[in-house]
C-alpha cells in the first residue's frame, strides 16, 4: 500500500511540475502576479509531493528520473500542441533517449 501511495504522490508531483512549467510563459518573466503565483505554487506542490513519495519508500534516483523524464516528455508535447513550438527530429530523439533512460533505471532498480 505504501508503494501505491508513493507512485500516486509521484503522479501528483509530475502533474504539478508540468502545470508549473506550462505556466512559465504566461508569467512574462515573473512580472505578472497571478500566473507567477500559480506557477510557483504548482512547483511547491510538486516538490512537496515528490519529497513525500521518496519518504514513503520510492528510491531517490528512480523517483527523480521518472519525475524529470515524464515531466520533460509532457512539456515537449504540450509545447508542440499548445505553444506552437516546433517538433524537430532532434527533440524526438532527445525525448526517446530520456524515456529509454527512465526505463533502464527502473529495470535496474528491480530486485
């Protein structure tokens, strides 16, 4: 049950981080109050949930790899779909390598 809770918290951490990052452009360099507050709050929730997930037994390296890898992948997708950012072959290869790295770390953590 602890492991399930750890992964649910990790999912919350990823979602909050993706939200915070997605809001960065709307903060206009942290010069707009409410988008800035929303972005920083999302980041705070993300770090708190990640810390609790690790406290519940998630390995730091694996948890951080999943958090950063999925966050990066989702932000590239959101950038392409909603922020008019170009999808290049280099980005696709980069995301594939990030995902491969997360998979390898998770396979290496299985006992």
